[in-house]
């Protein structure tokens, strides 16, 4: 399975802190890419890596984003925990 992500260098990833989900805590991860007066968007959830919403990313690109999340999951979870920590101590 070898897919290419178009304009991969122009994709911006953001994510939430840990949020309550139906089966435990989850993290929403968003990928955005702007080109040709258009915005492509994909939102996936960790740990399942299920797609919540996607516009402009094809199935192959979504598969690549899932693989990326699989490889980066530990780091993203660590950062999400830090977001929660920072929010708690700033209240």
C-alpha cells in the first residue's frame, strides 16, 4: 500500500487535549491543507483513528493519515495530557 499525500508539506495538524468519550478518553486530531482557494480538512479520533469528517482528502490520503497517527500516537497523547495539565493549573 503506497499512497502519496498531495501537498504534504502544506498540511497543518492540530489536536485537542484529552476529552471524555463513550469508551474512555479521546483526542480529536485535525489535518488542514489550503490550496487553490480551497481548504481540505480531515478530523480523526485517537485512539481508534476513525475519521469523523473529511473534505478534500481522498481515501488513500486518509489511509496515510491513519498510518501517521499510528506512528505518532505516543507523542500526541503526551502533548494532549500537557494541554489538560496546563488548563487545570491556569483555572
